[in-house]
C-alpha cells in the first residue's frame, strides 16, 4: 500500500492558490478532494485535463480551483461546450462538473444527448436537491412536498432520479454516491475517468445553508454538515451489498422526543437499542435496532406517539454502480468517419 | 472541397466552401430552413479534409460546441436561421466575453417567431448587434451574391481569428437559395489566431496596440481559466468595477479602432448622386437595378452597398449624406437600417425608407418609384 499523501500535496499540485468561495460545510470541497485524489492515483497530468462547468455552486468546483484547463460556461450548457472541445481534441481528458439545477433542469436536454452519443466525458452531477446559489428554490430533484422559497406550501412536483435518467439515456458508466461515501466516490471517479465512453456520477451533497429549511433542521449551522452527512448515510443503501435488516424506523406522530420516550418505555423488557436519527424520506425518526424481531415490532404496534413503523429500506436511495458496459464511443466514430472518407 | 475555377453553386453551398477554404475544421449545427444546405455540405466535405461535423440537439448546443472546439484550437462555425439565432444569443454573448473566434451564419428568414419559414428577410440585423445582453461590439457581414457567400464567409473567418471575436454572416433565404456562377480562386488569404509566443500568457489582456490578446488552446499547458464571468486579464473571476470596465471597454475598442479596416462598402454611380440608395444583401440587388434604370432616365442616383453591416460605417455614411439630397434606405424589414442612417445624418439630408416585409424582395419598380419621387 502506498503511504498516504498529506493534503498539502494535493493542494499544491492540483489547486490554484485561491481563497475558497464555498460556504462553510459545503460538500463541494469534498468532491474536489475526491476528484484530485482520483486524478493523482491515475497519474493523469493536470495540464491534459479539461474541466468544463456551467452555472451554480457545482461550477465553482473546478473554476477557478482546479489547476488545469477550465471552461466555466453558461447555465446548463457545459456538456455541449465540452462536446465541441472533446470532439476536436480527443486527447483532452474531459470532465464536466454540473449540478442538479444545471444538469437536470436547464441542461437536462444536453445531458441525455451526451449520454446517448456515448462521448468520452466524465460527468459529475452534484445533487444538493435545490438551486442553492440563487437562494434555495425547488429543483427538478427536490422531493415532493419539500418546503423551499418557491414551494412555501410544499413542492407540488415529482423529482427526477438522475442516475436512472442517465442510464436510460444510454450512459455506459453510471454510479451514485454521496459526500459521506468519499472512498467509494473516489474509486468511482477513477473508474469513470478510465471508462471509454460517457460516464455519469451523481453525488448527493450537503448544503447546510439551503437544506436547513428543506429538512427542517433547527440546529445551529455549524452542526448541520455532520448531521446532513449522517442523514445521507442513514437514508441510503449500497446495491449488491448485504444490508443488515435487524432494524426499523418509528415515524413519530408529532414529536420525535416524545415518541423516543414512549418507545423506550415499551421496549424496556427487550434487548433493543434506540436513537433519534434524521432520514431524508421519513424525517426525524426513532431508529430501533433489535435481534428478536417480531416481538419487538409487536410491542410497538399500538403506541400512541408513533404514527407507523417503517421497514429498513423504505424510502431509501440506492447507491453504487448501476451501469458499466461498452459501446462505440462518439469521438472514435468521428475519427473513423474522417479516416474512411480519406481525410487523414 | 471544390477545385479552383468556375462552378454553379447554391449560396449556402458557397458559404460552406468558403468556410472550408478559410480553414474551418469544426461545424456544429441543428436542422433549420433555410440554412440546411450549409450543414449538408459541411457534413459531406469536412471529414474529407480532416474536420468534424456534429449535429447537435439544438442551436444552443451547436454554438456551445463551436465555442468549445474553438478553445481546443479549431476554426469553427455554425449556421442557422431566425429561431435558432434567437436561441444562440446567450452563448454568442459568452463568445464575446471570452473573446472566442467563431463564425455564426444567420440565413435570415421572415419572423417574428416561425413567421414565414421558407421566405427571406433582413429582420435580424439589430439582433446581430444587440441580441445578447450586456455591452459588446459585433462584426457582421452581408453578402449579396453566391460569390460573396464564398468571399465573405472566408473574410468572416479571417476577421474572427484576427480580432478574437464571434463574426456574424448575416445572409438570407434568398441569397442562400439562389444558384449562380462563382469563381473559386487558386489561392486564398487566411488569417491564423495569434498564439502565445512564450510560456507565460495573459489570455484576456494585452499591451499590444491592437488590443487583441494572444489565444492559447486547451491541452497546451497554459492551465486556462476561461469564464463568462467578469475576469482579470489572467482569467480569474473578479467582479470589481475596474476589471469589468477594462474588459468591456477593450472588447469594444478592439473592434472600433479597426473600423476603417473592417468597413467594407461597394459604391456604384455615387460621384454626382443626388439620390443615394443605401442597401445590403438581397435587397441591394433590385436596388442596383433601380439605380441603373434611374441613370438611364437621367436621374442622378447611386448605390452605397454595405458588405460590413456592423460596426456601422458611420464616417463613410456621414460623408455621403453631406453630398446627397436624399438618402433612400432599402431593406427587407420595417426600416431598421434607416434608423441608423437617420442617426448619422442627423438632419443633414432627407432620409427615406423602402421597407419591405412579407418575405418578398422590394421590386426594381418600387425602388425606382421612390428614387423618382425624391429626385
């Protein structure tokens, strides 16, 4: 195993000497960190990397931070700009950073067509579930019912599942991780950079500033990053990895603290551990871990303070590798057309 | 790519031939009438000279791909018509802000909206100048024949590369769709963008009096910061008033200090003209006929034809109005260039307008009638 490199190594080699523009606790720094580690592990010279981005917080991950070529473009269009650059010079390792507003909203059309073409571009879509830079408006990824500045009565729309959308559109490498899963994300970025085709990674990321309202979190801001990251861990499972099933979530009727108290009372005779956790789909809930399944759940059946008991995977987001396949790559085909027509 | 010599070509085909001869090796477009034949020919011919043709998902993506390819080192072009041109405006603004050489062809059709999709117009000439938000100066050319579709496309590339700016070829559905004889020369003069001489480069600032900075390309190790946000000469995003003023003033001035060089007008029978017809593109064709007819009838008429629409050749037009009794502006819109002429004339001569919409050319008779009225 290689010795761990200090953070300063990555900073000096890959990051321009700029003050960070990210808010405290933002997930962007983590993603930039994972990206530089992936690039470093693969020994790709930064001057051969072109990072293209659009508009929004995600766009600032590479620009001006990454110490290679960067093209900071218009809202939603990064993939279209990148397509032109990559087609003309296929030696450029081309990476697009986009967000959920940028990539799923205004730029959704370019995303599905880049996937369809299977052009050799790695796309990292940072999903913070909102238009964060402009003030936390609903995005095409915001869950139904969430309250934001443009959905003060609850989001009336349904969200896109960007990972499934990219897979359906023809992306030949598709994965989803969160900023909690930094090792998996780094490994995934490495695979994506090596993949000869359109590679798409969705990264669920924390935005303490805007998600605070969305998730109704009352804590002071400095506690939120950890709380949201733990919520990501709680609200996700990794596909094809065995998931422990000996737990349930109790959704409180009103106050989690009250439900917690009543559940502890009801379970006094059982061997069970309980704690209050944040869950993206269920809200603030009581997590109950127990060996003797049925008796425990039976004891909770008619508790006044509990709305219902939810199964372990209910409402959870699936992470991991979704697609990895080979299909003809677009710029390869363009070059073949040139060769066949006698152009070179 | 056609051999040098005489050919019978469609205007749009001549445009594609001019582009390839200029060194264009990247084209991205989206189907739209009446610009399609440019794409068709580029799709067939570009690969044969080692170039790339991409049909994108819309016009926004087309201009975006062109700008991306330009930064990767390509001479690049897109072609469209009214609706597509509207969609491209935001990224044309991006090309201005990032000083990206590229050529945008607008084979104008009659609008607004879908309008008369197959019929020509000159309604987008203000859009060429003011279409994107913010302040900038645009270079826009206007061909009146198939030969000029070739010549001015070539010139558009040379200007784009020289001034590091998007150049608009404002043609129309009539010129794009007529077939005429053209002569393709043995040799053409092409301009290449100024690349950095050394290892250091400030891609968005220069001490050179031409005000056009050197342009590196991706992959050459310059670690470029290209952004549509206001930026320092190095490319670093910076919103301070000074940097914004520096940037916007320079990208305007680099065009305006070269106005004599970029202005391109053709004068016919102007020496003693009392009625001066000003026109451009397709509408200059019947204007020419009307002037010739008027001369035959002893009326002192002349034609001042703009091949460079923007920047507007103010000095040349100003000299003109001093000597003319009436200036008659002939165009296929509601009288847009006439406003510009009025502004320059500033009351020194009468400015009249033959403004034709409906997707049809003004006729020789109509223009001749106006010349007579003002003679």
